[in-house]
């Protein structure tokens, strides 16, 4: 029994010795490997994961920014499409007609109306285009002319002057009537009177009548305009 134990102990001891030798050899090999690889940077699994994570996050952020930019551009485009194009407001132009183009419904010989003739007043102004001359130096009776407006117009405007054909110190007066009511009068004027511009309300006027009193004054009616 004692001899058997010695053999067994010797066998175990030998095995332990062999294993210890192997461990020592492996340790030496590990040190040698570390010596040759000490100048090579080690890239740990943790470092690699961090780098990959940063790269993924950066790409994801850039992708999100691109997507947000596209969405924002689409929203702006929709807003632009929804806003209607507007033109700057323009002032409405009034409709008008010149009295010289209107038909005379009734007049008498003494009125002596002439349409569209050139004329010169007593101070040298020349008138052409939409001009009416009224009166004659040898016709002294009262004259008139009537136009039908039918309540279509709101204002009558123009210029009144004394024709250069008027003699010496002759004086006269011109009146404008709407439905037999006087809306404007020149008062007594003659060769020393300057041209007068006027504008009167003729709203709802059916019949417009122009009268000159008993005189030899010749009047110039320039650019008389009826406006709606």
C-alpha cells in the first residue's frame, strides 16, 4: 500500500511539473508577442463601436436636415401657390363725351352754333379740336341750344372765352341750365375778360340748355366735357 502511494504521488508530481512548464512557456510566448506588437495601436472593440456610432449619427443628422429642407421648400412653394397674384389698384377712369360730339336737339338761328372750328380769343389764345363757337357780331337777339342727357351724366366742365371777332366794348352773358334751372352763369363779360374754366354738377339732368343774352358777343366753348 505504501509503495503504491509513492508511485501515485510521483506521477501526480510529475504531471504538475509538466503543466507548470507549459504555463511558463505560454507566458514567455505572450510576452514575446506583446514585445513585437507594442508599436501597433490597438483598436479596441469599444473604440470601433464609438466611431461607427458617431458616423451613423452624423449621417442620420445630415439626412434629417436634407429631409427638413425639402419639406420646408415644399411648404414655401405651397404658400406661394396659395397667395393669389394681385395687381396694383388702378384708379377707375370716368366715362365722358364732349359736348361738341352730342346732337343738338333744338336751337334757334340767333345762337349761331358752330362745331369743331378753330378759334382765337381776345388775348391771343388759340383753340382747336372740341370747340363750339356761339353768337355773331350782327345777331343781337337771345340764342339757345338744347341737348338731351337723360340723367346719364354727373358733371359738365370746360372753358369759356370771348372770341376775337367780338367788337369793341360789346359785352354779353352766357348761362347753363339743367331742366330750366340755371346751374352756371358767366356774368357780364367782354373783350377784356380772361378765359374761365368751370365745372358744375348736372346729376339727374334730363335737358341741358345753353343760353346767351341779347348781345353781339361771340363766345368760345372749348373742351366742354360731360362725365358719367
